[in-house]
């Protein structure tokens, strides 16, 4: 086994694969459930995702700080458990407020588990291997995101496009992920296996200034990254069937899977700001294409290109913040980044949902605005990103 591919990296990658298979089976069907089955307007889809991501953002920040003090495994187990409960609520929902509750519970679970999991992933890993660790974890996460829609396609075909059956099937891999979390091991500071050394920083004020400013920068970019549920609603409104939406979403996740590990390798060799900027270029091209193109093959290509943004920036952003943060406050650092970014997605979901029917409708105005802003963000990051590089000795 390679030195960076630890037991926890392998196990937590398997956990994420199973949970993402569940989430990504359910997620692309949820906008259709809300609008076509439960009669909710587009603004409700954006609001639900915004509120859910806001809840996740708060929990990501709090759980990151708390896990540095009291341990990371309990939060991971509870987080995945709550996510499974949320999926049960969505599958059983008869009115859209129940979907709201289910999504909030699901995202609370995600908020609780995400930052402690990311901090535990890098325990015992050398700084030069962080990109590979987050890259391989993202590959597993994205592979689950391919398996989930593929399973959903099979279920929809077998059940004659019965959404309820597919939603209940999503609960099965979610429960499997909870079982796998019990096998994760956490080595706490001060155990017998650790050598005597100076205590690692463990307080909020020990976060380097560059960690705080980088988290703010990446969160600012996230203000134009509205929830993918609205992108899937865009496809639905353009006339794609539930099966076609799932198929497109599966291709999108294939793009994320293919790019994640190479992006991690690249981030271990090049300035992470440059690699992140490549991801933003994919975001700009994908959103602008979705906003301008009619239904057809090129629209699917635009969605595929947008998948490169998530595949590149998710793992690279986490590796970037971990490289800048001391070991004892990495949970807090991840919580700060993911909490601020989640709060930004909340804002993005609200403004995009409210602007959804402006102009030509179907979300074209928010897509074009976000695509243009992200293109500017990519240029700015190339020009100014060196100040946040992770060269040793910089404060």
C-alpha cells in the first residue's frame, strides 16, 4: 500500500462512495419531485437548497472547530447517520415542506461529517501528498455519483419512471455508508503511539492569516455557484425527461471522476491557485454554455465541462487549505472554508431562484451572470493567487 493511501483514506473513500451513490440517485430527481409531483415553483427549489446548504455551512464550521478538541470519528458517524434519515424523509414526502425538512436534516449530517472527515483523511499524511489524498477521495466520491444515477436509471426503467421507487432505493447505500464509518480509526494527540514533541496549535487564533483570507476568497467565488438542483431544473424545463436528466447528471459525474485525481496530482506539483483557476475556467464555460445553448448535444457537452469545475476545485481547495494550516487546527481550517463556502451557496441559491424567470426564463439570466463572474474570478486568481501558495516559511 502506498504510504499516502492509509487505512482511513481507503475506508473514508468507501464511505463517501456509498453515501454519494445514495445522494446522487436522489438529488437529480428531487427538483422533478418538487415541481412535477408536489407542485412547488422554481423559487422553492432554490430556497430549499439554499436553506439546506446554509444549515450545512453552519455545522461545517462548528463541527470543524469542535472536532479538533473532542475527536472526529463521533461526528463522522453521526453525520452520515443523519444524512440517511434525511433521505428517508425525502422519499416519504407528500408535500414540499417535508422535502425541506429532509434536505435540511441531510445537509446537517453533511455539515457535521465533512470537516472532521477531511481532517482525519490527512492524519499521518505528508504535506507533499495532500493533493493525491483529496484527489483519490474525490474520485471515490464521484464514482459513487456515477453509480447512483446509473442505478437510478435502471430503477426508473424497471419501475416505469416511478420516482418514489427510485427514492427509496437511494436509502440502501446510505445505510451501508453508516456501517462503514464504524471501522474508521482515530489517533488522538497524546496517545502512546505519538512521539514527544511540542504541542501542535489547537486554538482558533492559531489559524495563519493566509488561511482566513483564502477561505474568504474562495467563499466569495462561491456566491455565484448556485445549487446544481437548479441546473437540473433547467434541463427539466427545456423538455428533458426524468430518465434523460439522470443520464446527463451521470455524465456530469463521470467528468468529475475523470478529472479529480489528475487535478490532485497537478496540485502537488504546481501552485494550487493556478490549478483552481483552471477549475473556474471550466465553471465559466459550463455556465455560459448552459445559459446560451438550446436543448441538444452541445448543451450536454456544457454540463460535462461544468463537471470539470467541481472535480478540480473541491479536492484542490481542501488540499490548499490543509497545506496552509497547522495539524492541530486543520479541522477548524476546513470548517472555516467549507462553512463560508456553504453560506455563499445559500445566498447563491436564493438570488438565482428569485432571478430564475427573468428575461427568457429557464434560469438563463443567473447562468449567464454566474458564468461571466467566474471567468473574471479565474483571471484574478491567476494574477493574485501566488500570495496564497504553500511554500514553506510563509506566514
